[in-house]
């Protein structure tokens, strides 16, 4: 990613040329139909490895790059979880939680870099609602049981996955060699 100032045009051309040279050494050619330069300043965005990159203002009022999970990735996750819930309707909730926790853990660990908190909140709420619904259907009752079970009960007693925190990479401090 390069600033969109005109003085950096030479740098963008140089980076593109160097990228082609390095890929040629590896025996890889660029697919010109899929390869493009994106002007994020023009409210354009691009997708790469399951993330959508776009330019937005930060809380401090500066321009920055926002990396969010693609909507298709979230949809695929929810479809996979829905299949587990549907396939195990007659099973106890702890068995269902045992099956969905690894799926959630893997997905969250992949997308926890970047600006994923809004997406994580949606997924967390969706999973909790499905688990509540599962418990209520097992008791042949309507609703979600909001008054019956607390959030803490789902995450602490039943063991539903709850580590949806964003983690930022920190460079390890290296002590000087003696």
C-alpha cells in the first residue's frame, strides 16, 4: 500500500515491476484479469485472503486502512454452524457446544487481526441465540429463555466459546547481546 500522492507514482510503478521480477524467479505469472491497482482514496476497496480493505477515518481523525472479514466468510461460518445445530437437535447442548467451539475458535483466530469486532459481536450474539433456542426446544418451550439463563451461564458453565477479543501483533523486545 502506497500513499496516493503524485510524488509516489514512481514508487508504485517500481513496486509493480519488482513484484513481477520476484514472481518470475519463482515461476509464477500474474493473472492480468485478477491483478489491478486500487485507488483507496477514490472510495474503492479490494478483497484479499478473506478480508476487505478500505480507507476510512480512524477515531483520531486520521486516514487509515480498515480490514474487515468478507461478508461471504461470515455467511459460510454461520451456515456451517447452522448445519451443526440442525444436525444435532436431539443432542444435549454440551455436545453441540463441543462441536461448534473448534469451528468458532478457528474462525475467530484467523479474523482477529484487523477491524473485526463488529462482525465478532454479530457472530457471538447469533451463536448465543441459537444455543438458547436449542435449550428451549429441548424443553418444548417457546422463546429464547432470556430470563431463564444468564450470559455468564452460557460461557462459564456450559463452556461456549467466548474469546472474541481483537489481538494486535506486538514486536517482541530484544535485549542487546552481551
